[in-house]
C-alpha cells in the first residue's frame, strides 16, 4: 500500500473546520492589489478573529512557510510569479470602528479602510484626519507607512497601536513607544497591526468640509486617479520632489509594455491595461538610474515589493 503523505501543521489548519478563516489556494494577487498586477499566492487567507490570526502565524512559523499580512494592496507590487507563501488579510473582527465620546478617540480595527474613518470623523464634526481624505488603503497599512502628506502623517493622531507577532504575542504600544518617520515606522516585519486608537477633536463642520474639499480637489487635479496605480512610487528626497526630479530627466509619459510613468504626475506609474510587474519594475529602475545620473540622488521606493528575488 502506498505511504500516505503526512499533513503539515499548516495544511492541517487550513482544512480544519474550526479555523475561522476563508482560504483561497493559488489565488491571483492581481485581484487584491490596486495595481491589478500579481501572480498567485500559494494561499490567500482572510482571518476572521485574533485567535485565527494567532493559529495561522504559528502554523507558518512551525513549517517555515513565508507569510505576509496585507491590507487593500494600495502600496504593493506583487511579482508576476506570485508569492510562494501565505498572504494574510484581516476580516470580520478587524473591521470595527468605535468612537468613545468621553476620551474623543476612535478605536479602529486594522482592516478598516482609512477613508471610512475619515468620513465617520467628518460626520461627527471631528478634526484631525482630514489630511487623509482620499487615501485608499486600510488603517493598518496607513500606520505601518505613516501615511499622509508632507506636512502631516497619521502618527500625529495615534494614541496607541496593538500588534500581534510570533515573538511577542499581542502587544499594545503607546504612540511614544513607536519611532515614526517620513513614510516609515518602527514596526518589525513580523508585527501584524491589529488595532489602534486615534485622537480627534471637535471642529467647525464648515471649516472641516472646506479643508477636505480643497484636499480632494488637489488630489484629483494632480494625481492620475482614473488608472490603477500604487500611489506614490518613491519617497520625496530631503528638500526635493521625486515627481519633479523624474519629470526633469524627461521620463514623464515613458512606457514599458502597458506600464507608464504618469503624464499627470511623474511619481506615479500607472497600469494602462495589462501591465506586468516586470514592466513596472523596469520603469522604477529607469527612474532611479536617470535621477541618480543627473542629480546624484538615490530615490527610495515607497512601494512594497512581494515575491521578488
């Protein structure tokens, strides 16, 4: 009789009926990135609870299976070959947004779209988050990269962040225990952000509406919002604009396959239809080398890469 293949702890978990998650084997990542680009993840798993997240991360660690937690894929480029491990996304229990009137704080799950928190704050005439109007990602993704404008990042409103990691388990950190930088934070790669508290304050609704509309109008005028992209590709170097540098070396509108350095804003690379990750990467490398040749400035990518060697 042929020997039966022994199930790994990960495989056993993924077929366990008590595991609170939706499991998709060989799931094309183009369905889960704003770029609409990316090959298959070995497993794409939407966990519904902290318990399920804990079990999944432990099973990945036990089988040395690579894993990564993602939000809405707004800042992500996945390789055409895909990702040979587990992509984790946060479902049911991570999608609550509660407001505490006493402390004037939102308690928000990391899977909540940042835009819906901004709208809820506006509905309640609360200020502090209007800078993030139109930001496409989740709260977890926004915290990890300290999303925002040049003038203000989400860190300025953070009271605390709760993370789960295979090393430390669940940990709640005060905002002051976290190092925040321009488009960066000190969370470890294996810290999964699960929840946060954000402080806001009462404001004049007309003033609030004016600020949000002005910000939204500026985004519509200066960014290519009608085509799939990952948002800004590069961080702005100290005292300069990445978009202006790329435009100055003559790359605005340049294409590789169906990927194009946007004609609206040169720090955006857009997918004009069937762009591949290879097309996008070619333009990223071209922009970096041309700007370095001309100005001696090394552009640092803001986009996260997944599944590349």
